[in-house]
C-alpha cells in the first residue's frame, strides 16, 4: 500500500471530549486533515517538543529517546496503519543499523516520539478517506474550532483567563509554568500566544 506523508497542522483543546485534546495531521501534498483525539499528557509532550520548551526533568518520551539513542536505535518513521471502531493504530519503525523492527504504539505516543526523532509520519489512503476531512481553499483550520459549524470556524477564541495579559507577561508566565512543571498551564499559555500570532 502507498504511504501518505502527514505533518502536524495543530493541537488544541477538544470541543467534544472534556480533558482531551485534538491533534490534526495534514496531508503534505493535499488538502485533507486527519483529526485525532488524544489525552492531555500526550498533547503536552507533543507541544513541548514542537515549541522547543525545556522541561526541568525529562518527560517519558524524552526518556524513551535517550534510552533508544544510548543503544544506537533510531526511529525512522511512524505509520498510522489502521482504524478500528474509531481507534487509530500506529507503529514505530526502528533500526539499529543492522535490522528494522516494528513496535506497536498508541498513535499519540508514536507522534510524541516522532517529533523527538524528527522522523516522518505516514498513513494509508483508506484511513484518510474514512476519517479525514477536506479543507476548502487555503484556510487554516484552528483546532479549537475543528468540531464547530462552518460559520463558527472563522472565529478565533481566546484561551480563558489569559486574554487580558500582555504578550510579554504571558511569555514570563510560560517560563514560570515550565519551571514548576505545570505543563497543562504552559499548554494553555502557549495556545493563547499562538492565537495572538495567528490573528
């Protein structure tokens, strides 16, 4: 089966599931998007690496990378290979230079590892045609609005509690949240900063 390369388009709070996040992957050579609901820990792990934040202690996915590299194992790619009853299945393709090994993983964990190894993420056509959504025009879909009606998609909403704080103050608060290992708070502040950049 032909593999289709995906990029991370964005990450934000899920409007449909409390305490969850929506991760949207975009088809590199097309307009289709693959939304995946993930847990808050995995969302924070992905966001921290994408934003190049440095937690005071290594997160689980950082530990996995350090462990793998200590034994000269590289993650070459991640493949989202199946979709059953609304659950995505993924695997890591790893190599020590002599042999390749496929390791089953939750999709959210696989992507958190992929961003750390800077490796490509792929899926198959049947998954994109089943669970993907098509984006018309050149509009970027903000993930916090992914489940809204089309009329509501043009509105960008401020993250609660941070809209009245200056950008400089937010950056300071972001560093304080990271120092305190308050990653959920850091993610909220990061979302507000990203919303301001986009508007």
